[in-house]
């Protein structure tokens, strides 16, 4: 069984696209060729900003949904840190409270 990944692509205009796949390189190439997500069509400059192994498809979908609910500034924060902490039991991104 293949591992699933969450990936984030930054497009021209600094827009962020988030998706899931079992093969990030293949999926990125599909986006560049204009196949796949409608959001990506007509955009010329792509940059893979983040990829993270998640596990199975169910977990990847839950993380994708949780990540998409964040504000742009929060998304960029987790991308810069290089890892999105996700709790599969709650289906939420884990934000440690400051004590």
C-alpha cells in the first residue's frame, strides 16, 4: 500500500494550492502540463513549497481539509517550519498552547 502525501504548490500571484497524492513528482508534472485541477490551469509559474508523508488516503484527506481551513498566514507558518503537526484522532492541526 502506497503512502499518501500532502503537498502545497505556490503559483504565480503567490496563490497556494493544496492537494494529496501518492506520487508528488508525477502530480506536480501533471499540474505543470495543465492537466488535473482546474485551479492550476492557465497558471505558468509553479513552485512546490511543501510535501509531507501522511499515511493512508483517509488521513491525507483529513489533513488536506484541516490545512485548507487555515488562514494564509497560518499556512505559510507551517510551511516554513517544514512540518504540519496533525492529530488523526481529532482531525485537526495541533497547535500547542503557550503556558
